[in-house]
């Protein structure tokens, strides 16, 4: 699991973390630390059994708040803590969710600090089950999970397969804190793209010279991945047509992204044109090679005349098909088409010309003269231009925040 990189989605959010008595409770201090790192304010409630695995002192030190462990404790901030916490919260996370607490929540039993808090919660609740594989597969537990999943505010995360505390290997592991927090971000994100289909192209393409050499560029695919994650997080059904690169999107249970891996510009053309037929939005973020070798050598081209080759290598290039032009030509009513332009001089003039020439609705301008923007890094600085003349300049920021700014602009 890649390291979690805080976004602004948790900034200022109020999150209640509910811990029940499973061995996976030892991971929850890490979850609290990540939530705090993302800018959230955290309060913790537990069952009494949870305190066999993690102490109130640790939880209070990490959350900077008292821990609610007993309905009738004299030290509670409020006499009705189980009501004040849900009123305060934007989101509740129950992790680990044992078979016991799942059964209570599913059937309206409220006899401890955690279950009473849940029953009063009307905000979104994210539930991360964790237990032995045999317990997980029991019909009673499955029935309780099904019932919980029918509640409007409850989201049940899947369990992972792996080594379990009982010494066996199987299904029942709680998802890692990084996976839980990414899903929490999704629940706190506006779902303005729910039901929409979005196609995004990203990364470089490779045009083969011979079996071991190719023409390509410095694109890492990071911007396209950030856009795919942003759109999926806002409820869209996303298809990412991705050239050869190391970047890849997080595959989360509630916002999955279909990735189509391609190599050449012609591969990307075929995949992108087909996928865009029924798309509501197409974002052309890939750095597609404009040209390819007219012929690809069947065997490796030798370096010098001594090896049977030539002292000079001359490549004849032919133009690749224009993906954006093909999609624009078949653009249907209501479909938004967004392109990218990477320029080195007369940036705005060239970007506006490309916007109209290619039949785009919006274009996102990068300049290689802006430090921290363009290929390779984790930050970007862009100007977004609309066909109707509207324009927005985004400061240097993370590529995920840039993705958010772009989607906010085109969805106005």
C-alpha cells in the first residue's frame, strides 16, 4: 500500500473513531495519526474490550481529546456523550468492527459507549470488519452485515485476505489504515459526478524503433492518475487509458477505476476512441507521441559498421493519428472534452489556438518555464481556459489539488 499523502479533504472535518475489541485495534493509533495529519479533528469512543489492546493514554495523546469509554463515567465532557459526539461529527469510523459490535449495530442494541454513539449517528459511518475467517463466513454475521449495509448512512468495507491472528491464512483481515482513510476521504467528498462516465488518457506512449529501442517522452502519468482518483472519489465511473509508466491509481472498494494499459499512440487511439463513445467527460491528459518510425526494425539495429550496421542512423517518421480530433469529431451533446497543452513559449496564445483548433471545451495549460510544474514532480501549476473565454489560474500545488481545481472548474 503506497504511503498516504494528505489532501485537503480532511481539513477541519470532525471524525469519531470507534474501536471495538479485536486484535486489529493495535493499528488504530496509526489511523488516528493519519487523520490528524490530514487536518481532521478526532474524538475516540471504545468498547471496554478494546482497551485490552490499546490504552486510553495512547488514544488521548494522539487525538488530543478525551476518550469516551463508559456511558456513565464521571469524567465525560457531557452527561449524554453518545448524543453530543454524533452532533459534533462529520463522519464516524468503526475499526476494527468485530462480530460482536456488528451484531449490536445491525440489531439496534446499545449497551456501551460505542454502540450507543452509533445508534445516535445520522452522519456517514464507515465500518471496517475484522475477525477470524470462520466467524466472517457464519450466516449470522453475514446476515448482520447485509442488514447494516441497508442503512442509508452505513458503508461496509470489505476485508482483506492474509495472515490472521489465530495463526491461519484467510479472509478477515481489516483493511490497512491508509486504505480506510482514503475511503473516508471519498465519503466526505461531494458526489457531483455520481452516475457519470469519465474517460481519461495519461502517461507517455512508446513508438518502437526496433525490439529494444523506442521514441517516448518524460511523462510520468501522475497528473492523469490524480484526475482519475478525483473523479472516482466524486462518484464517477472512470476509465483510465494509461501509457507505460510507474504511476497507477488506488483501487479502492467504493470508487474503483478501470485501467486500460497501452503502449503506442495507435493503441491509445483505439482504446480512447472506443471508451469515449458513451462518456460524459473525456480528459486528454496523455503526452502522446506526435510521430512514430515509419518502419520498425525486426531485429536490433547495430551501432557501427563493424557490427554490420551503419555509422549513421536515419529515422523516417510518420504522423500518429490525432486522438482529440477523432473524439471531437464524434462528440455527442452534453459531452465535455478537456485537453492539455504543454508549452514553452507564447503559452496562452498557443493554448487558445489548440483549444479551438481541436474542438475542445476546455484546455489546461502547463508551462515548462514554471518551476515545479510539468513532468516528473508531485506538484503542478496550471491555467484552465474555457471555450467561452473563462479562465482560472491555479497556484503551485499538489497534483491531487490541481485535479480538484480542474474538475471544480469544468463542473461549474
